C-alpha cells in the first residue's frame, strides 16, 4: 500500500455530497426571504397570466361608471376617473412595471459588469479612463440625469427604461470592478495566461464565473430600486404614456383625485410597496446565501467561550490512557486530561481533538508537533475556550490550570486568564494586530484590560515591553502602526503583548512559521531568553522538528487528533518509537545531508470525520497488521517519561 | 556554450517610478537589481533567498508574466522579448511555471479537466479523443487517478492540487519549468512526495528546473547548482555542495547558521536586530554590509561584483569567508 497510485485511491474514496446545506435550504431557513419569494412568485404568476384572465380591456373608458368604489359589482377594485376597470389596469400595469424594472436591471448589469470587469482586469490607464467616466455619471443627481436622457429621447416607456439602466450602470461597474481587482491578481489568472489563453478568454472563462455571484447579488438588490425609479419617472409623466397603464402613471393619475377617491392612488401604491418589499426581502436572502463569508458562518457571532458539553463522553467507554501525566517531574502549571473537541458541520462530526492528555511544567517548554489537520492548533485554542462556537464544542476532558478546571470557570474568570496568566502568540501577527491602532496603544489596551493603571503608566510599561523584546528605539516604535513594521518586528510586538501581564504560560501557535529563517532564529533566541529570565512556561506548537530541537524540553507528536508519541526532545528525536514520528523526521531534507534519500510518507492523514477503528496511522504504516486496525490503541509508557501509542513500537535496533 | 537553455544578463525590474500628474517623481523600488544566471539543459538551478529578495519577481520575468525594466533573458539563444512579441504561445511551449499556492493557482469554479485542457488546446492544439487521452496520460504522470479530472479544486488536498499544478505545467511539454516555492505551502510529509515526483519527471522527460525556495535544505536536496539572492542580487553561486560546505559570502553563512536542524541545539544568531535595508533608500555599498560582522569601509562605499560563471564558486563580497582565514 505504499505506491503512489494507492495514495490517489485512498483519497478518492470519500466523495460524498457536501456537508453544507444546499443553497435553497439556506434560503428557506430565512423566513423573511421565503415570505418575499412567495409574494414575488405570486405577483409574477398573476402578471404572466394576465392576458388570459377574464378582465375587461384596461384602456376601455366608460364615463358613466367613473370613480366607482372598490367591491362594486363588475368592478372588484372600482374604476378610475375615466371609468376604466382598476383591477385590469393594476394587473396590466404591474406587468409593465415588472418588465421594465427587470429589463433595466439586466441592461445595467450587462453593461455595468462589462465595464467593471474590463477596468478591474486591465487596470492602469484603461481603468482610469473608464472609472473617471463612471465617476462623472455618478456625480449627476440620478433623477436629473434620467430627466435629461428622457428629455433628449422624448418621453416613453422604452426611453425611461434606458434612462434608468444608464443611471444604474455606475453602481454595477463600481461593485464589479472592486471584486475583479481582487481576482485579476490571483495565481490562477497567471496560470491561465501561461496556458495560452488570451485576454478575452481569460475574462470570459476565468474571471466572469468568479464574479457572477456578485453580479447576481447586486442585481437582486437593485431590481426593486429600478421598479421604484420607473414608477417615479412615470409618475412625473415621463414614462408610460396614456392610455397605457403602469404603476407609476396610475399613481400619478390618482394623485389629482386623492381627496375624493383615495383608492385610485392607494391601490397602485400598495402594489408598488408589495412588489419592492418582496424583491428586497428575497434579494437580502439571496445575498446571504451567495456571500461566501455568510455561508461559512464567519459573520455569525461566535460565543465568547467555546461551548462545553461534557455530558456525552464522561460515561462512555473511551480508551483513557493509563498514565496521562507523563511529565518531567516538574510541578505542572498546566495539565490537560483527555481533552476532546469536535466540530459539527451538517451531518458530519469532525473529531479534531480526540482525547489529548499532557502537562506543562513550570519553566518548561513543551512542543506540540503535527501536520496540518492533526489537531494541534485546536488543542491550543481549546485550552482557554477560544475555539469558535458554533461549530466547535468541547465534549470532554479537563484543563487544569494551577489546580482549577478551566471548563468549570465562569466566563469572566476565563476572560481574566486570557492574556493574564496565560497568553497566546499567533502565527501571523499582521492579522492579529489591529491595523488602525499604533502598537503602543494596543499594548496599553492589553495592560489595562487586566490592571487598573493610568494610560501614562501603561504607555511606559508598553515601551519597556518593546525594549524587553529588543525592538530598537522602543519610544518611537510604540507610535508605529503594524504595517510599518517588518514581519519579525511584528512578531516581537505579538510576544511583547503576550508578556504584558507577566503570564505564567505562553501558548505559541506556530509563532515563527511565517518568518524568514534569519528572523526565526532571532525570535527563537528571544523566546528562549525570556523563558530563562522570567521563568515562563511555554507550549510551543510547530510542524518543524528543527525548531523543536532548538527550543523544546519535551515534545508531544500529534496525528489525527491524538498524541501518538511523547517524551523528552532527545528521546523523541534520537529514538522515535512511533513509526509516524520516525517517518515525519525522515521525510524532511536535512541541511548538509543532501545525499540522504528523502523518504516520503505514502498516502494522506485520515479525515477526522471518518476515523478508522484502530490506529489512525495504520493505512500508511509498513509495520501495521490486523491487530493495529482492530481497535483503539492506548498510550503505552516506555519509561523515563517516554510514551507511545503503538502496538509495534520501534526498538533501539531500527530507530 | 550551446547547452545553455536559459540565460539572463543584468536583469533589472523596477516597480513604481515615472511621474505623477503634476510632474512630481513617483518613488521607485528595485525588486531585481541586475541578475545574471544561466541554466544548462537538464540541470536544476536552485535559487535561495528570504522574502523580499526578488526571487519571485525574477521567476515571473523568466516565464514572461512580467517584463524586465532593463537587461535581457535569452531562451536557447533567442531573446525572450522577441519570442514574446512574436508569439507568446511559443514561449509558453518552452517555459512553464509551477505556483507556490497550489489551491489558489486553480480556478475554484472550474473542473480540473477544464483547467488542464487549456494548455493542451491553446498551446498544443489538441482536441477530441487526442485531448482526452493526453489528459489521462498527464494525470498518470503525476500519480493521480483519472476520476480526479471531474472534480473541483476545493475537493483536493494541498499535495494533490500541487500535482495538478505540475500536470498543467507538463501539459505544454516545456523544456524548462520554473518552480516558485513548489513545496513550501505543503505539509512536510507531502513535501517529500512532491519532491520525489519532480525528480522522477525530470529524469523521465529530460526537464530543466529552476527551483526557487526560501528553504536551504530543500534546495540543497534538489539542486545541481545553487544561487543565493539577497536584496535583488545574486550574492553567491556555486555548483554542487560547495556552497553548503564552505560558504564564501557572510550572508550565506548566516542563512546556514540560522536554519534549525533536528537533533541539534544552539543556533548562531546575529546580535543586532538586523533587518533588510529599506528598498526606498538602498545603501550605497553592499546591501548586506549593515548586518555583516566582517564589513569594512570599502563595503559601504561600493557594490561588490562577482564573476558568476557556470561551475565556479563565486561570491559578491570584498572580504569573502575562507579567503581571510
């Protein structure tokens, strides 16, 4: 099972429908949008079948029966000042207004999007010329522009349509240009260029499909507005010409008799309201469904603390490790016992962390090593309830911080610990620092969140923190904004912020992965020095065994949500007992050993929503047999603080 | 030298510059400040450097995605600019590119089949059954099953997506492939799979690679010759392991000392909080002088030059290591 073809086969298997709900389901979940859709569908159906309904001619005048009230015999909605049937005029008028509104939207969408895509894609001078033109159109009050167009072309429904469409082109062009600029610099556009595609092909087949959702969203929110504008022009007598009925002209005619026959204006007014409201509700719904950020739940407000529901796992017979507290014998400051964190997406349960136990001693640096998806970052975030909920839930385990279980604490207590006794350092300081505040202000905020000190004192402290992390000229640098600092300097600020309240524990999640090697070396040295000077404990999450050997006292290796091997850095690196650890160390080229063959690990890690019954590594392991696949494997103590989750651990002879 | 397939002479790329509407001068930044490299047929040239050293800009110029501001590139003796203006397809048939981020280099709304068909249709004029056969052959080359053709990029893992990226480059049947950090976005266990695949393909199709990376150990493992870039220039170049065994340029030394190695402790770290020079206001002399422990007065006045031949070991440094001791 170790040839590359098997790799492909293994990954080919779990092809099932997406765990996310379908677009229609998402839309139906939004009740207001559903209501809008139902009303709009009703109006459209009626408008479509109007020619076949048994209605009187909308333009047939009957002066004898003028201004009849609604619900009169033969005229359900009454008649207007010329005795024409209002119901018939309303339905025919709705038909016209809908047709004009939708065609104007389509017209504006096609031309506006074309301008937007072209100027966003080509940029430079093309962009300048097109966008300045659009700016000029936007600079006119829209109604004045529409009036000017109608005045030039003469009144009439078609001319009103053109006017409204032209007035709305800038709106589309601006929106679409913004999106296109973001897409035009993506790598797949360059790739298409190298594949021999010309500009027109790239625009039509690469860019357009990616901006389509935005075009649809923009359209769905503008159709209602267009209907209103059409009604507005007709109301002014510039749109539909008598005797043709449309909602705006009906309203205009009714206005003159508003004191004597209110229904003449109330009925078309009501229809306009109904139509525009339903379109807007539906449009909002469509926008929510198509917007990827809304889809992923990124805009849903996460709970301040991850949801904790330990009722399920407390009793069932999970394999708990005999000796969860293999540690260095140092007094543990953090002790994690059987931590389990799950994510529920649709019908799938992703067991990101499936029973992790470890401890960090005072002034110790423990490394948590694993590949992406191994659960190392989720473990780190779970410690202080920072996993976003929904969809994350902590379903089991305890996190003992100085003798107290974090998950039993109140929200306010957990908040006091975050950035206080335990602080995080993240991978990308550019996205964790606020771009609009100076780094000094952000440090002050971190200090004042936990201590009642004056701004001035906090600022002095902030400067001394920056000095502590060896930022040159800390007095001046405190006034800089994150974008003015280099990556290494930003990470120093991130570390300074973590140090702000003299934490006992720093949880560092890949703090050097985004940095250049020379800068990484500086940061590692800095963290090592701080640890010696301040007696801080560190939980260091990384994928790099080189970094581990540089900074960690002990290491835990994670695979598919579990710790598969734990021990001192020397034990794990010199005598790895788990085949995964061994292969993970061996598959990285090493400096100065270019002739060594790089042994790839075949296959991929298992998906954590579909874990095998036995050892998760068995499929990729050349030592595995049926016993490995039979059932869960417990963490086995090898003595001297070394533990491995393997039935056939590697001995000294083949390590 | 007839076997040189790609060569650059004093290649420069400046961003910005020009004049504003009111005739003020716009600031300009030199991303690449005069690079001479040459690649022989069938070899792998490794280019190492940290972020901001201009290695990606260099790569984009080599494949024609960006035009040099000065200097020239020749492909088998033909100037790249001539090739580009005559027929950009001809260039794409000779040089292809593999992107760093495998997922974002695939259009999220297109099937792999459509993505891979593009170079076959437009560069190799295949259609119908020939196209289908070639698609399956390509998938086989990169060890992916043909069913994967009818999937969308988001259904792939990083390593699989990078194989698709490699297949797309192979589709054009190029002589040279520029690999811009092809494994740095991948997990370590998958990195090795992709590196081995690249090695197999090179032997099988007689390809020439330009392998760009920030990772010294990866470059060492794959390259026949290595060039180290700093601040837009090549500062050291050598064949084989020479550069790793006995670096001449202090920057190379620093890079080697900074890379953590599993099982070893005690990195050599520079004392100062050294940073790259400000690209808006480059130092007059050697760009590395402000960080360099061996820098002397001459380093700060004049830019050191070096004669980078094909197989010699040369460093652009007035006081190279090894010479002093």
